[in-house]
C-alpha cells in the first residue's frame, strides 16, 4: 500500500469519488481529508498585551484611553488585552504591580502622574513606559530631552512650571487682598520640590509669600484645609487629591478657602477655579504612543508631547458662597463660568 502526503490526499479527494485508483489506498485519502482542516486553518490573530497602572482617582479619564485605542483599531478581546492594575497612594505597591506586569510580560506599561511613572520605571526597568501627564518629565529625570527622550520612557508631560506660575497669578487676581498663598502638596510626589521652588520664584515677582502645606494621606485633608482657613490655596495636582475632589471642594467652602485646581472636575464638584490643560487630552494622546510602540517604534525615538491649549473655569456659585467677588477682567478671560 502506498500512502500519500496530507496535501496529496486532499488533492485526490475529489478524484477518489469519481474513479478508482488501484495504487492509492482509500484509507490514506480519508486520513488526508480528516487532517485537511488543520492544514487550511488560518492562525489566530496575536493579541497585544499592555499594562496600565491607574490611580483610583483617575478611573474616569482612563476611559478616554480605551476610547482612543479603539479609534486607532486596538479593540479589547479582538487584538488587545489590557492588564489594568489599580493603585492608591503607595509607591511601593505600584512598583510591585509594575514588576508583576513586566513578568506577564506586557509590551508596555502606561502610568499616570510623576509618582506612578517613577514606580513603573523602577519596578519594570526592562519594559517601555508610556507616561501620562508627567508633572515634569525632564526635571524629574525621566527623559534626556523632549525631542529625543532616550531610554525607555516617552509620553505626555504637563507644562508644569509655566502652568503653576499662571495658576498663582490667577489666584492672586481672584483674591487681590491676599499677601500669602497656601500650597497643598502630596509629600510623596517627587516633582513637588521642583514645583514649589518654581512657584516661590514667581511668588517673589508678584510680591507674595507661600505657605507650604504637605500631607501624607487623605486623612490629613481636614487639618490641611483648616490650616489654610481664610487663605487662598493652590492645590498641586495629584491622583491622591483627585479621588477626594468633592470633599476638598466642600472643605474649601466651609473654611472659606478660595482654591485653584489643575483639573476641570474640581470646579464641577464645587471648587472655585481651574486652570490647566485637559486630563482627557493626556490620556487620549497616550493612546497614540501605544499604537506606535506596538507597531515597532522605540520609546527613545518618540518625542514627548506637551499640551498647547489651556482652559480657565470659574465657579461663581462657590465664589458667592465664600463671599468673594471675582473681578470682571478675570471673568472675561474664563473659557467656562459655572453659575
């Protein structure tokens, strides 16, 4: 008996029904037909796997990332797996989760905010990191330059120093009688030393004093806002604060603390003022970096992006509750007024 190969068996399958082939054993044809589907089957599309370290205070804008990835053709369950790891306020835990993601492995890790980015870099040194809204990527030592980041990190960075200086100026216009401005910081955020120094330089130009108010956890918010009672407060953006934005807004009203924030959601929750770029812009722009890296680009070759558009929102309802009159010139500069 002479048996054919699988391919030969398939080719003679039709012929075998019409005429006898004394040389070819029919059992061999049957073997070829049974095996044929495996030979013809297309290989399943390979799923890209990425990791996301996201703070619980950023879950809302995280959806912007998923939507932007879908727009670029990356759909969960079809050609993409997103390994999301939720982190609160522990840099050590973030490093552990980054190491876990690297071990899966993932093709890259997205991390939002300076603290999370540093934890991702330290926990997963062999994995590309896409930064989302780094407080100051250059000053924090994450990159060599905006144009040629080098190393394993790229993504978006805030125009941090310039934005904070502008926030200080706007807050002083809203409360022109104030000679001291409080600055609320998360002590664990490594970018805050750089930012406070930059704010101090701008404060001297405006003839203002700064009161540094640092906290380690959200349980200290009440005492921090009470300490700032009656003093305008600049809140340096941090995921730890984002999750507590409604509470911070309520405390600022009850203690009559005019505040300026770095996220639009604070004004919606009752905060007085917001000036910054959109958080959503950072998350959606990060999706473009993911797309390029998954297609073979190196992080070191992808220029870091900074926002170019900024918004000013003012909550007049909150101003009234605090007994503050916002100058007309400042209202005219606002892109949004909540009444």
